[in-house]
C-alpha cells in the first residue's frame, strides 16, 4: 500500500475513475430539487453517482437529510431533523413515474425522534409507488428501528420486493463505526422481516477496509445466512470527508472476488462483491433474483 506525505493511504486508481455523464447527473438533480427530494447518492457522496443517474433506477432518501445518529463512516449530516413532509410519498411516486424508473430504492436517515422510526412513512411511500408504477420493482433500505420488529409491520404489509438493512461492518468494530447501533439488533431486524413476510427478498451489505479480519467477515456471512438473508453486497469503504473514519486498508480486487465466491457457496441467492459496490449500485440486477424466487 502507498501512503501520501500526510500519512494517509494513497487512493488507488480504481477509486479515481469517472463514470456516467454530466448531463444525466444534472437532469436527475434538477428533477429532485424541483420536488424537494433527496438522493442518498448525493448525501453520502457515492462514487457511482454518474453511472446510477444514467440508468432507469434511483435511490431516494426520504424523511429529510439530517440524521439523528452520527456514524463514523457516514457523510449524512447529524442533528435534529425537520418535521416529516406528509406529501413526500406522493412526490417520490410522481418523480419515479416521470423518470420512467424500473427499479426504485427507498432509503432514509435514521429518525429515532419518531415513535415508529418512520416505518409508516416507508409503508406509505411503497403504496404510492405501487399505484404509480406497478411494473417497477421496489427496494427499501431501512434503519434498525431500535430492534423493534413490530414496527416493521407497515412495511411488510405493502410487500416491497426487497428489504435491505445493512450490517455495515463486523461486530468488533461497531463501537467505532456504528456507536449508536447494535450488531445483534440489526440481525434481529432482518430475521423479523423474513418472519413477517417470507416472500420478501432480504438483503444486507458490509464495507471492507476499516480494520476487519477475514474470519470476522466470514462470520458476518454466516450470521446473515442464519437469519435467512438472501442477498449480500460487499464494497470498499471510502472516506467521504476528513471528519469521517480513515481508511485502514484498500482491499485488492482479487480478494473481493474471492469473498464473493465464498458468499455464493454459503447460499446467498445473489452477491455483488467489488471495491465500488454499494448497497444500491446496479440494484436493478436484483430483479433477476426476485423473478427466480417468485418462480
């Protein structure tokens, strides 16, 4: 590994590639701003924003752009969120139809200030999307709702095609990476959704490069399979700003491929494992998994 003069790891070449077109990014941003909507692509400074914005898929971040938690890896602003926009589910559905989206991903900031953690808002958004674009697949990427499985019912009732909740890292690193979260609680949420609605594809993701060890990564895979998780994404952690945790290690692409093979052998229906993989990157590929599971 190469280091810069300031002691930080030098960014590898694959992390500097430019993808997508400026025109597609501008168009998506223009539509979002007009409706007062947010994308996690922008808020989290995702390196794949250009490519994703040029495809018939989008990842909306609902319930504002301020989070009640302050995770070490995340670039979303922490603080006191604003009041919920009750028209937001209709706006998301309207924009999705206008853009001709085939796969819609709905994520959110964590809203520990709300009695239901925003689960009802997720449910309303799924319902509006179903009415507006019934042919599209819908994926939700949710917070942990403090481990309260009962709060998942409004989401399960609307039956999104995919329910995603990211583990993010290995248990040992939670106090540093996700200090307000809990590893077992996150597993409980994934297991709870599968219990409420077995037909929903469950999905999770982890980041590498924060100091985790091989056996810990394999342990997370085993834990996810134990709770019936169907899909796994594995990507390289990239430091979004100097205020976030530094990168401990850049993982070789061959090792990502190896972890992907191991995960498939463990029984995951679909695995995406590469440095620039993110939870929502090329999320429309999972439509094949949905069809396979339905059949």
